[in-house]
C-alpha cells in the first residue's frame, strides 16, 4: 500500500477499517524445521529461538512455550551475556522439558540473531524482542530465511524502518509465513468485546479519543566505567531516541493503537509539543508529550505522556462518542462504557463480565494455532501503522510543526545510519558532549523531514 492509499484509508468506514486491520490478515505457512511440509501438524514439535533476552523477551518465550502442542526453545541471542544467562535460567526453571539451549546455541553480539535464525530456518519461530531500532533488520532476515515471527512492539523508530517492516511483511505474505505483532491489547478479549460495542454504535459516532500514559519516571542505569558507549545506550534503550523511538512511541503505542482501532482510522496529521522539564538524567528522553492528531473526518485524538514524580497518574484511553463514552485500553483491565460523558456508576451501560483473560498469552496462542493449522496470519501492516502513529507524534512534538501522515511516511531520515553493519565496537549515532550531555530535540529547531 502506498502513502496516498493509506491516507484514503483514513476516510473508510469503521467496519471496513476493522476488516482491513483485524488480528489475522493475510499470512504465511510453515515449512517445518526438519522437512518440507506445508505446515506444522498438531503433534509436530515447533522449534523456537529468542532474539532479545530482556524481561519482555523472556515473557514472550514463556508464552510461546505455553501454547498448545509440542514446542522447544533451541537457541537464544542477545548482546549482553548477563541478560541471556538470566533469561535462560528463568525459562529452564519454568519449562525444564522444553528448553534445550546448550552453550554452543547461546549467541552474543550484533550478529547473534543471524546465527540463531540459521539454526531453525526454514520453518521455525523467531521471537524478536530486542529494542525496536533493530526490528526491521531482524524481521527481514527471519522472513528471508523462511521463519515465522513474533515481533514485540515497537516495530521501528523512523519512517525508513517502517517501510522495511512493511516490505518484509509483503514478502512473508507471498511465502505464506505467519507474522504476529506484540500489540497484545488487540487480543485482550474484554477489550475486543468493548470495541465491538463501539463499532456497533453503542455510543454513536466517535468524536474524540484520548490516549494517556502518566506515571513515575523512566529508570536509568549510570554508565559503568568499563562499558562502551554503544552498550550503555542499548542497555538504557528507553532513554535514547535512536534505539526506542521516544516515549510517545515506545510507551504510548498500545493506547494510540487502541484509539485508532476504536475510531476505525489512522490519523492524517499531528501537531504537539514536549520537552524535558524536570528530568536530569544524562539521556535524550522527553519527560512529557502532548500531541493532537487529526483524522480524515476532522475529529481528533489527543495523546498525553508524562513520567514525573508526584504528578497525577492515569494509564488508559477515554473515548467520547455522540451518545456516550468509554474507558478502556492498556492499563484498564475492566473496560467500561457509559451513556453520556460522565463516567459514573449510574451511567454505566456495559462492563465485561466474562472470565479472566491474558492478552499476552492469547496473542501467542493465535500465532501458534495459525502455524499448526496453516491459517492466514499476518499482522505486519497494522503493527507498522500503529508504530508510525507514534513516530508521527514524535516528529510533530520534537519539531513543533504540523506534520501530515504523508510527509512523515515520505521522510528519509534514518536515526541510526548503518545500523545493519554495527559491531559492539561501533560508535552510536549520538555521543555525549564534554559535560556528559546528549543532544535533545528542540521544538522550532529540530528537523524531522
């Protein structure tokens, strides 16, 4: 889909949008790890590798190993030995019969992902959970080798990265490979049911959407004397824009995505602001964002992100329609819908009343079911556009300009040029000055196009 096609998409009906962006679109099939079968039958063991062994990667591996049918974790890759070792210890304790990762299948370094993927290609499942700057190159390689992929959010940090992800998704579709994106809110059944109520018109046409993430400061680990600058920035990836894409992308992506899901469209433009008002950590991280997005029909979405001590906190989405409102999204385990715009108990008209549900597990259950039953499954496009919504917001806030979706998608600015060829001895794209300070975006001065 080209840029103009995507802009036209924003004016489609909510039902058409839901159909176009539902959880399992066109997708792939599996040539098994040991043969040329079209797919993995129910009792075939699916081989898994983990690329990126932090907390989220370890959680993703646990989810994958908890799916129906035999699975085995056979290799792991990371740039830090302590993270790989800690993850392996954790997973071995949880799944002693399913984890088989001897020393010669524990890979370290910038090229570790290639060595791990080569072990199970074609037909294995690759769990990509490194910082998002690395997602495009890792996804490309996994798809080129014929593997199915679970890719954690966020999916890229700039528009060129988004285009790489979209292109890899197209290749995966042609190869009949399955691709899942880690926007687990899309597979959280209470939220699915709430959004269905909105799409059925329970609160009328959607007028405004509010995405919030307000909480305590993002952590930071001081640079150890013996640590290289690149290793320091990767370990603190939340704090450096080239690695994580900014707070509004990496931390707000779920609730930006949920708002767009509720609305049934992606935004056509954004303007906003942000900055470092109280944060003193030596990094690039804005401590607040406020971005106003506009949809094709003229309605708006507001995104607020803040991580500061002693401030009001809220994590979720508030949706206003012509006849009512809803409180839902990541951070809201029990979605609620109300008549009118006062969210009081007497105005509540819908509440999920089903059993407890785990969206993290469900997204893996769906992926592995699709692999075993050779069902279409490719979430690449929707995942990429959700990330692009965050990138658009960052571009608008950091530049102080009104940026259109079309302008943002056409941007050729790469935040980490040459990243594909980095080694652990490479110099990162941003370096501290003599006082240990890193360059920080300045609205009105920073160029994003």
